[in-house]
C-alpha cells in the first residue's frame, strides 16, 4: 500500500485552477464546516493564527474526507516540518522564503533519505495510518507538496533561482508583507504594488511552478486569475465571521435606535 494521493498536488500538476479558504479559527468543528462548503482546498494557518501541533492534527483529521488541506507553518524549521508531516499534512506553505538555498533546504526537510533528512518514525503517526501503510517510506516523498511564499524584495530578487529548485511545486505571493517591505505598509493596494504583484504572478506562471495568492476583493481576485494565478484563497473564515457579525449587529443596533 502506497502513501495517500495528494489531491492538491495532483491538481497543480494538471494545471487546474482552484479556490481555497484561509482558516484561523483553530477549531475542528469550524474546520469541518469550512471543508464542507465547497472549496477545493483549505489552509490551516499556524503563522498568524494561534494554532499549535495538536490543533493542526485535530483539524487534519476532519478535513481529509472533504477537501485538500494545506498547512502554513510560522517558519521552515525541520523539526516542525517533521511533526506536521507525521500528523498527516502533505502540503506545506512556508513563509518568508528569500533564496533558492532556503527552498532547497525545505525540500530536503520534507523528504526521506537519500533525497532528504525527514526522520523515519512514521509508524507513530497518522500520516502512515499508524504504521499500516506498508510502503509509506518508499512512496511518501512523491506526495509531498511544497509551496514557498515570496513576500520580500529579497524573495523577488531571487525568484528566478527559486523557480528552478526541484521539489518546489508552487510559489505563493504574500501581497501584504511584500507591500510592507517595499514601503507600502499602510497602502498595500497602491497602484505600483498591484503592478508588482501582477508581474510576479506572470513570472511564476511562465515557469513550471504554480502561482498562488490570497485576496478579499472580487475584482482583485478575478485579476489575479487573469494574471496567471492557479490557486487562489478567496477569503478567510475569521474575516468572514467577523464581518458578518459586525454587519448583523450594526443592522439591528440601527433598527432599535430608530424604533
């Protein structure tokens, strides 16, 4: 028996477009509701949401049957990569990747020897169905999907070299941090930043890697697809919930004030 098929990686390889949802509620009940909503993939955010290894594992348990999960880690540390892969993650988004050397190190961290340095204790993890996937170690490498996040000027300068790294499946543009690094902290949608993002997506799409991005504005989302983005996060659970609750409260506060 081989390692489970990574449906998200297979979709990227086919060139299929997809939509996803960012998840920061850190709860398996909410994660399942999001997973059943119809997104092609969802992302468990452990960089800007208070997720830890246990909460990531619990969410992965409810996601697999309904959609493709991606995990964004706070950093590309090999020990943390090892833990989330053993917990069942197959697709990782790593932030602040600024060089081809960093990308190559991440590829190695996600693979068993001789291609990498991932530890062999898979019999303890749900990734191997607790040791019942007989050929897990021999087949797992092929199902690993690495998405590197380019969100600094240094990352942009190294983009061509990063795109040449074997084992990098996709490059994700981080528009907010990129804007901040380029002097647009308070106005990430400045026209010059829109031009930089558009050109970056085109450069990625022209390679053999998939381009990804997140946004919340319908017009911007459509433009990202037009510029070559293949997988796009079209919203976030926390943002959707907070906006909906504020709108509901405002509507009824205004109602009782006018009564």
